[in-house]
C-alpha cells in the first residue's frame, strides 16, 4: 500500500530504543496516511527482528495525540491496524495514552483477537512493566 510519506512521517517517529524494543511516538492529530505509514513501518521492523530470531517488542506512545478521529475517513487505517495486529510477526505490543486512545485500541485489539499480545495502559511505566515482563 502506498501512502503519502511526506505528510505522514511528521506525525510519527519510530526507532529502536537502547533497551532493545521498537518504540513509536504518534504526534498530533493523525491521518489515514500517517496511521497506515506507521503500521507498515512497524510491521517491517518487527519482521526483521523475528527473522533474526530476536524478540519483537513494541512500545507505542500516543500521549501527544490530542483527539481521536472516529469518522469514516479513518476506516481504512483502522482496518490496516487490525490486519497488522492479526497477521504481523511480533511478541508483544504495549500502547499508552489517554482514555479515548485506550478505548479505541482496546476495541481494535478485541476485533483482532489479540488481547494476550497487545495491551493498553494509562502510563509509560505500566506499559513498560508489562512489555518487559
């Protein structure tokens, strides 16, 4: 899938944390392109780790997302997120952020049937504790 990488890349950052997990920060209001771009980048990075028989642990920070867009324009992005949750190679994903994000992500996790591998938290400390545990 192609996405507008110029517009999307300024809305998220993905890097390998020195502690050995993939870390993602979503910044500002998201668009379908930014969500799809981030999901694609995460899937590629996790696949590389798994190919080297390493753990693919992912920490997602959505504390800088001021509001959640639940409109139809985000439907494709939500669908891609569920598809990645279902099919991608990873060990655990911990997401932390505000209550609206927690509700949305928990709903997508239930749809994907991945409650054992993906959890949502209010704080980074709680998320890291579960991710590393």
